[in-house]
C-alpha cells in the first residue's frame, strides 16, 4: 500500500475515485450499447450477422488487450497513466458511434472502446490493491464492482428516459419530431426502399426531397423531412409530414464532352460538320418513321372506332393485369420493385390496374380488328416475307437469314413470327386505304362542334351558364 494516500477510514482516495470512474464509465457504456443493434440494423441497414461480428470482435479485443496491459503495467510500473489512457480511449470512442454513417465505423468505435476497457482493467485493479491494506482489499474491490454493476443498471434507464422525454429517435438530428407519419414516428406502407436511383433535378419526387439531397456525398446519411402535397394520390399521406433517413451509396454526375472535331473523330467521322450531317440524317429518318407509325396507328384506331367489338369486363381486367405484370418485369430490370414504383407514383395497385383498363380495352379492340382483317383478306405471310423480316437481325448477328428461319422452325417459334407479320401486313392494308388530309384541314376538323364535344364542354362549364346554339355538320 502507498502510505501517502489520503484516507477515509479504510477507504483510500484512489479506491473512491476508481469506483466513481467505473460507475460513470459503465453508465455511458450501457446507455449506448443496448440500443446499438437497433442502430446498426434500422439506421445503418446492417444485417444481423454484422451485429454479431461487431460485438464478438469487441469482446475478443478486450480480453486480448487485458492480458497485455497487465504485463505492460508491471514492466513500466506506471499503472495510473496506463489506466487513464484506457479511460480516455473509451471516452472518445462513444461519440464516434453516434456520427457513424456505415457499420465499419461502428465496428472501429466499438473496438476502440473495448480496447480502452481492456487496457485499463489490470492497471486499475493493481492500483486498488496497492491503495488499501491487505485485509481491506475485498471491500475495495467490492466497492469498485458495485460501481460497475450500478452503472450497468442505471445506464439503460437513463437512455430510455432520454428517448421518451425528448422524443428522440435512435439517432437524433435536426428535424426529429417531424418523423414518419406526421410526427408520430410510425412507419407507413411504401416508406422504405433500397438501391434506388434518384436523378436530382428530374422533378420525379415529392417537393423538397431532391433539395434535401443536394451536396450529399457517398456514405452520407441525410434526414429528409418533407410534406406530402394536399393533392397527393395517396389520401392517407396527402398533406402530412414525414421524415426519411436516406443513405447515399454513390454519387454520379453527367458530363458532356466538348462539341469539336475531336469528338467527331472519336465517333468515327472526319470532322464536326460530317458528324452534324449524320445526326441530322438520322433525326430526319427517325421523324419520318415516327410520322409513318403515327399515321398507321391513327388509321388503325379509325378502323377500330368504326368497328363493333364486344368485350367482357373480365377480359379487359385480365389484359390490364397482364400489362401491369409486363411493366413490373421491365421495371425490375432497372432495379425498381413493385413496392418502390407504387410508393413513388403514390398509387395503390388497384388504382394502377384501373388506370390501365382503358388502354387494355383499346389494345383488345385493335387486336380484334387486325384479326378480322387478316381473316377477311386472307393474309398469309410466306417464307419470303419471313426471310425479309429476319434480314436486319441476320445482318447484325452476321448470320444467314435462312439459318435463322430454320432455327425458329426447330424451336416452334416460326408461327409466332408469322402471326406478327400477318398483323403488320393487315395494318399496312388499313393504312393504304386510309386517306391522309392536309394539316390545315385536320386542325379545322378539330375545331368543328360535335355532340360529343358538347358533353365535354358541359362538364367543364360553370353551373347556370348556357352554351351558345351551334350547327352540327356530320362527315365534314
């Protein structure tokens, strides 16, 4: 025992201070680590195995360092300094956990904390033993142990009281109290998504969401507080406040190359002027193809409008469901799930299906008219038609069209291609018999009054206002 210590009966100053240090160190430790698994899994989106890895590595580090620190304190005979270093390392490790944006940072902070705990343990015990008489060592170690156990009991209680009284989340930040579901802190359907691509400036998200992500870097966790618009499609969320914790995984920026001859040469042209000419030619060809496709579609829709096609509601609903499933399959290739699409669009699945029904009905009517034309005109594509249709594909793949034809026949897909060609040829027949009119005449027709337009105008007209008398001139 060092006789220079001030004494309170059997209790030395070192023993009292070390007991108090153990008490407050354990309070701070137990305030943090009981909620650490929740922080890792819900805030940082780590898996359960990561939680086990963090805790197991931390405990192993403490056990290994503890033996080393005992040997070191005996060798250097500077037990107080080593113990103080251990307490200091543990103290600075805890704030690091609170600012972590990814689980490796939490792992590092936890390892540092347990390193400090193990580093101080043996020198602290040696200090206690040397600070009291041999017959009082049991009471001294009991007092230090009581500080440990009391801290372990008080720490979680303090943490719970802080979370409840201050209405804090596991991670506090400015904007808390405006958490999910209007400040109640409750998650809502469609409020969580992973691996989503967000293009800032595209205007595809709720107002305020993109602005909150400006300046973010990879690894940042941004709390985004927004208010859903009053006219939001999901009535349960319209006009309500919500908060999202967004983890930024990667940031990309669109960069356009300089418009010069170097760009043209890299693209396979002699100079910029030649590149411009090629682009203009392709744009013109694309516009011509678009006009032709629109004319063919308009001719087909005119034929559909004049045809009588009886469809059952069940058939229309089945086609709408089929279109919805195809859309989901296409979205999945871009990493967008069903839940993510519904959340971003603000619609329920039944609402999406209802919106698809008019398009589904039109598609069925078109198919019925095409089928009738194929039967009436006896449209039967031959092998020459098939070879002509396969020529572009064969050229791209460097294959012979005849070989592709035989492959389709062997796989049982030739008839599917013939049916598709028959539909195209039927539309060709319809388009050939359609009469194009000048643009001015088309615009004039749009201005003509019809009973159908009168019904639409009546729906938009203020109550009590009467429409002027008009003359209807059919077939003009």
